[in-house]
């Protein structure tokens, strides 16, 4: 090798190191992404209209579009393309409306919408959307409406496709589990859970931002008045507080179902490696494996994954992302509680967490 060529390589290498050192913002792969080999990028200051330009080893430009409408369009196109490919021999088969065989039970602010949208890329499942939540089993006597009417609310599907419905309010104490059991004893169910205090903070943040009648200028004050009584005790009957006691919901469903029918998903796992979790969902539901890492692209500015546009070129990749509050959840920027209050809440949930861990046979880092 000629000395001039070696010298040139060294100069280029040093120059690149300096650029990385003085980059205005750098994304360093977290240890939780240790199996995700493709997402080691440095971000420069340049932004496109729809997202961020990332400079990495492959020198690919990444654009991110924040639009739930466009995200749904891309997901539906992925689903339809796969369905058409799988159904070439049965092109004349007519779809019909079927009662759901899969329910996402909750929990609110743990990613129920995201998992419903992402799993719907699989051609063997059809998810109820527009609206997503029917609140059918929240009613005291769903049969008053009738299962036939409930069926009419479902999307059209082929005989070999599963229909899924999601509702973030179903996994809680009360009579909901009994109503669902009377509907179908062989349902498959999915429950997303999240570190209880983080879910509590996110829940009240969402309420304050999205429901004008509840907006309080000082969101920290709003949080404290929701979570604590006037005497300073934790308000154990407050709905936001109760929804983070996952063991309550578990006990209700254990009365009516074999718990092997319920798949529990840690929301942090889902956020960090959605393609790994979705593969587990496919296995649990008995679906052919379809969703892979190639369907996603990591957005280091928002710190979550977006759906990769299949039409992306090798030099420009477009990711379609949730907008607004979805993916925003950095509640420390809006609700500021003292470390002592945070620790007090963690101590409150600790015995409920321990009991829950024993029941599901898995210990989470809470």
C-alpha cells in the first residue's frame, strides 16, 4: 500500500472523529438496544421538512413524517400487499364480519394503540379501527345490545383471519372479566403494563393536555391534587392510582380465564424492540411470522420506532410516526414531583408489584 494512500485514510479518519466529537446532538445506542445493530447514528443539525437527516456509516438520509393518518395508510398498504400476495389462489373469496377472537385489554397509557396498529401489518389479523374503542364490555349488560350488533361493528375479514379489538379500560377490577367470559371463554387476550409511577404520571399528563375542562395551569399541582387527599395520604380510590395496580386486574381475570390465554407485555420492551415483541405476539396468537425489524426505523429525536415506508430507497428512508402525545411521553418536562414523592409512590406500589410478579412468573425492573 502506498504511503500517500495510508496518510489520506488517516486524515479522513481523524476528520470524521472530530466531526462526531463536536456534533450538536449525538444518539448513542443504549444497552437495551444491544441486539439492534442498525441504529448507531450521529445526528447533525440539518433537518428536512418531515424529519431528520442522519449521517451514519451508510450515509443514508432519514425523514420522519408525524401523521397518524399517513401512518395508518402505510400500515394498511403493508397489510393489503401481504394479503393480496397470500390470497392469489383464493381471489374470489369474500370477506365477512366476524366477532373478535383477540382482545387487547389495556392498560391505558401503556401502548395499546401502538400495538394494535403495528400488529395489523400482519396479513392474518384484522384490527378494529375508526373508532378503536367500542367500550362494549364496559356496559353492565352487553347482551342488551346483542352480539349480532357487536359483530356488525367489526371490520371485514376472511375466514382464516383473526379479528382484534382493543380497549385500554378492560383490565381492571369489577365485572368486566365476567362479561368477557360470558361472551367467549376461548379468547386470546393481550395486556401491556408499565412501571406504575411512570404510567400514573403519563395518565394525568394526558388528561391535563387533552381534556380542556381539566386543564390546570400548574400541572404539578394538578397531579398532587389527583393523587393525594387533603390529608396528604395517597388517594387509593383515584382511577389513575388504581389503574397502576395491575394485580387487581389479574385477580379478576384469573377467576374466569386460564391465564395462559393472556399475554403480558412490558411497555418498555415494546418501546425499545417492537419487532421482537410483535414476533412474540404473532407466536402467541398462532399467526405466521411476518413482522420484522425491516418494517421499522428508529427515530432518535423522539426515541421510539416508526414504521418504515416500504417504498424507501437505499439512500433515503422515510419513517411514519405517531404524532402529538404519542411518543412524547417525557412527563418530567411537565410534571415535577420531588424525589421524596416519587419514592413514596414507588413504595406504595411495591407490594402490589411483588404480588403481580409472583403471579405472572416474571420479575420486571420496577
